[in-house]
C-alpha cells in the first residue's frame, strides 16, 4: 500500500512539459544567441577593448510573442505592449514600444504612485495622446506628463486589458531620462556611427574637440552593473552630433552594428571617462529607408521639418514638383492634424513623399543632419526649406527660367562641379498683405506684400560633400574642404518666404519653434533677432495693425505666375484648392 502511494506521488510531482518556464527558456535562448554572436569571426567583441557581458536583450524577450505570430490561431490580444524606453520631454512623456501598433489602437497610459499603498488612487489611467510608427517595426506612444507624486516609469495597456482586470503595480524605480540629457538617435554611416545627443552643451554653430568623447556600445540596456561590448573614440563632434568609429572587425561588416545600443561619455583632463549619458538610441541603417528608383540617383530632393502644417503641404509639394523636385523627406515633429492622410493622397498621385517621425522637440538642426545622411544614397542635390517658402524665378529679359523643371535645371548645371557643393538663394519675407484669414487659393496667390530688403537665404546641397561633422545652422551646412557655395543672383531666383501670415495662422506658429538655438516666441530674449517678429513681444495677442505690417513692396510676381501656369482652364481652380461643389 505504501509503495502504491509512493508511485502515485511520483506521478503527481513528476516534471512535465512545464519543466522550463518561459523565463528560463528566454535566458537559455539568449545565451545561445550570444554564443553565436561571439563565435563569429567578425564579431566586434574580439577587439582589445572587449569586456564580456551576459545579458538578455529586450528584443529577445519577445520570442514567445513572435512565435505566436506564425500560428494558425493567432490572437491579437497575445501581442504584449513592451515598452523599450521612455523619455521625459518638456510637454509630454514619450514611450518607445517594441511592437508595431495600429494608429487606431485604444491605448491607455498607466501611472503608478511613488508611494507604495493599496489605495484605489495608487494607479491612474489616461488615454494615450497619440500612437505613431517608428523605425519600421517599433512604435511611439505619447502620454501626458505624470501627475504629481507619480512615477515617469509609465506602462501601457489596451482598453480590453484595463476593463475588469486588476493592474499589477509597475516598477517605479526605473530611471526615466529627461530630454535635456539623453542620447536619442544613432545612424549607421559607412564605417562609423553618427550619434545624436542632448546634454553635452557643445557650442552652437561650431566644431568641438572630438577627443573629449567616447562612444559605448552594448547588446542590452545600459546599467551601472553591466559592461560594454566595445568602446571607441569619437572622430568628430559638433552641436548635438558625435561621430564614433567602429572597431576594425565591425568596419569590415558595418551592418553587424545594426540594432546595437549606443551611448556617449565625456573624458576629463585625466583621461577618465565621466559616467555615460542615459540612452534610448539603437544604431540603425539608412538602407532601411532606401526606395527603388532604378539604381539612379534623383537629381533634386527636398527635406523639411514641420508641425501641424498638413493644410499647407499640398500647395508646397505640387508647386515645387512642377519646378523639378523629385523626392520628398518630411520630418514630422509630433503633428496631430492628419498629415499622413495628405501624404498618402499625394503619393497616389506619384509625388514620392515619405514621412519620418521625428519626436524630438527643438532638434531641427540634428534632424536635418539625420536627413542629409538618409538622402545621400538617393539624391544628388537636397534642398532644405520650409513649407511656407517657395522658389521663384523672376522673368528675365535675356533668359526665361520660369519653365517647368527650372529649379532642377539650375542645380543640374553644377552636379559635376569640382568647386560648388551648395547653392544659396536669398529670401523675401511677406506679410499678411491686408488679409484677416488664410487665403483660399493658397499663400502664393494670397500674400502679395513684403519687406523690401531680403532676409537670410535657403540652401540646396550635395549631401555626399558635407563635412563629417554634419554641422549646419538650418540655412546652410559646413562643406568638405575644397568646396564652397554659390550665391544665386536675386535677379535670377529668390525664395518667397510667407513668414508673417494672417493672424490666426501665425498664432499657431507662435507656440512652436523647432530650431535648437532659436528662442521660442514666448521667451524674453533675442528680441532684435530676425528669427522674431519685430514689435510683437512675447505674448500671442494680435496687434491692432497686424494685417498691415511688413508691407513695403507690393510683389505679385509669383501670384501672376501661379495663376498663369496652374489654374484649370475650365474652373480656374488651382491644383491644391478644394472645389466648393
């Protein structure tokens, strides 16, 4: 009898298929992948700077989920919301999620109190502000700032996960980096990594000493108790961009660095590295953005950064496509006005527009450096100008440059130049021109009165001939040694900058400046700068004479040109106008 009971107990407690927990399986698989990684003859950790690390990459923790995707009975609810990183921005909390989430997903942000209590007020849920795609297979979720005495280590839940379920308490000890001190982007560029950093406080518009910085690479999140796979010296540094070389083994196969995390540290006078900055950056390749274009580079492309300007985009693209722009890179700085729908509509009409989510506030110069690298494999020339800026070729008695593709023809004349790598065109700033509302026919027809003297310029560059620092001041870049810029005569071409529009339109612009080194309108500094509206002050209150300001010269040149070349013969409608019927 006793022996029979013992046999039963053995059957009851005998280990079965549940012998390995999911966590154990994940660790084993992670270790196996790590062994494969270090066994490669091209593995970067065969360098002298290697310090071995055994860790579980966040991406590998998704293995059970990814396996579920191949099943015949895949349930969308099994796809967990895995938050890779968080960054505390000035006006919201940004979460980077390892999943590709539909924009229509009903996502809730889950906030946990800093005090451990069992109160019902210990957890707060708020709907996510927005969901966006990021780097192909990841997502960005924007959450409101945490309530007072609540952690920034916010989690995410779908609506069906919240209803009727008990929310487990999150790890409030997670340190969330602030936007003023974080490594936020990294892009693979030939045999080096170009790293974008906030918090180094480098001098604006100048190069810095690269020997002061080191780049550290790891397979997982950076932690004080974990080492790095390898560390290399910086080879260039300027503003928010640090370029670091790879070890020799990785330089033979740079794609090996794809997806590796990177951070930056500063070296003091004694050659001791100061603690690396917090980082949410993974090295990614520009090749992932490359579209098919028959192996031939576009002659002329354009890059811009915008926020909530979807209603202006169509006029800007249709007009400049007529002038010869073939490819568009739109860096979207957290818009919520349906810009993707406008881009989809333009692409249906073969305008070749791509949108890139750039969630980083006041980082325009860095975004343009990023865009220059991204476009280099596709474009001979790349123009940097805003959606309220329009190139115009005034009639000339000896040469008519106003024809179709005239802008592309202009730059093509210098595509093989051994001297010129940048073309600069001066800008004329237009005012409200007596209008009190946005003109229905668009800015090129509606605004016709401007300041007499030109202000600044806009540039079109050859991206493969930019300096390795990628140093720029929005309007132009530093070029490789031996190359210089060409100033286009005002009689040949100008840029109409519709800078000061009807008040309601301008007021929206008042609250957002994307340049890193330009003060916001509300800040009481640089009042005499050309980046500000003269006499406006720091409060978004319409001056009584706003509609009559900035009007010194009536200039209807572009208006006449647009009506003559773009208006439909039967209806008179312009291609960016919506029919009233």
